[in-house]
C-alpha cells in the first residue's frame, strides 16, 4: 500500500481518513487490474461500486453536498489498483455532474440510479471539430413544439456504447459561440441515437462516436436554462478537473511503490539498485513530484469544499501539474524496471498506457496553461 502520511495534512477530516483506509481494503479484495472484455468489466465495476456504496459519492441530491475531497481520495485510491475501475467511478460522477449541480427533481431520478450502480452515465461534449474548444460545437438542438430535436455527432465519448443515459451539449442558438449552447439529458435508447463507431485507444476504455439523427427529446430534458450549456459544462469541469489530477496521483503512487520494490530487490554489481546514488536521485524526484501534485490537488478540492464558487485556477493547476508529473514518474518507473518495464501486461506498462490520456481529456495540458495564465494576468 502506498504512503498515506499525506492523510494527516490539514486538508482532511477524520471521515476522509477513515474512508481512505476502508477503500484500500475494499480495492485489495475486489479489483484485479486485468480485463479481457472491457465492456463487461465496466458493467461489473459499476455494479460492484454501486452495491458497495462507493458510487453514492459521485453525486448529490437536494440537501446533500458534493464533497470534492472525497471524490479525489476515491479516484486516487482506486487508480492505485485498477485504472478501468477508476474510469468507471469517475464517469458516474462526470456523466451526472450537470444533473447534480443543475438538474430538476425529475432528472435526478437518473442520478439516483447512477449512484446505486443501476445505470451507466456518459458526458457528451466533444465533437470531431470541437475538442478543447467546446464553444465551437456544431451539434444543434432545434426547439420544436413540445421539446427539441438533436442533430449532429459527438466523439471520444466515454462509456459510449454502454451508457444508459448521456448529458449532451448542443447549440440552441441564443447567441454566438459559448452563449448559444444548452445541456440535455438524453436516454441512450432514444430513437435516432446511434453508436456510429467504437474507438480503440492505447489503454482500453469504452469510447465511441455517437450520431444523433433527428433525436426527439421533451422539454423536460433541458438541464438548466437555454443558453446555459457552456456555463454548466465549465461548472462541472470546475469540480471534476481536480479529480483528474487525483487519478494521476494514484497512478503515480502505484508506480513509485512498484519502483521501490524493484530497486530494493534488483542487484547490479552485487548491490541493490537502491544503493546507487543516481537511482536515489530518481526516487527523490518521483517522491517530490507526487507530494507537490498532492498538495495542489487537495488544495483545489479543499477550496471548493470550503464554499468557493469557482476554483478554475486551482483546478487547472492541480490537473496540469499532477498529470504531467505522473507521466514523468511512470516513465521513470518503466526505465528503472528495465526490460520488464516494457513487458506487455506488467503493472508499470499498464500505468504507462493509462496515464497518457489524462494529459488530454477534460482540457489538454496546454489549455490548462492558457487558463492559468489568464487567471494570473487577471
């Protein structure tokens, strides 16, 4: 089990420390890290996480509060054991984030199901020509009598093909650019909604291109107000961006654990690798990257939990630093494992594939740099 001394930091309350210990024990008993059938594994993970109560933290109903430190701790901990299970937990939160923050009581009936693991959620914002620039989305939602008609495509949609419901962002045209988007809750079995393509990526996850061919949805599917879609999306990312950093932190902690075991056991010239000063230098850099990332991640989470309405700067710093640092940590773990580090299926090889996407999704690293710079420049 990775170092948990950071749990003594003042960001946390006793309930957070108790949760982390309990979750480590649950992960050891329930997560393997090996999956032959990704879709089946995701459905199984969601069901198990729901039945064990962990998914209740992915959302909040009326009168409840979404605790970002808890979200971060859970993502970090699960990531140390199973990247796909971590993905499943995260998507239940991100997928229903708009409903948690802006949904009606009727829409929150879906939230109740996703928090129990009875339904799988998806977050559909990316388009073939609109990735980091969400305001450039072209998918339309034409207002008709009784509701809306969705037309267009969304791509790289997590849980695409296995989700039961999607939060979809489309252009309703109240104004140009960001001010003309709205958010909708769309069941996956809606007529005209098709999984046009399943997308294979280096760390297998369920991703798809979704095609909306005149999909009719009722007025009640609108989340928030017309034209508020971009604001809703940014509010959701404001919460969940720091949790991406937490997932990266979990991957990095596991990589350091594997590396420490390796350098203590592996001998060169009759002495353990750990005795070499150059190796000690690499270990120091890895530990430094991990602690610095943890400070930024939990600063952002604590700030949000203390009532700060927006933590755009803090969340972007947390995501940028943690994902870039984890890439360095895991790359060094592979290097210090030598040939075994690139052996297909080894722990550090899996981590190497898992970490790369985190530097892209929910705002690529260079996008985070732009956000941070604008905040600093005022």
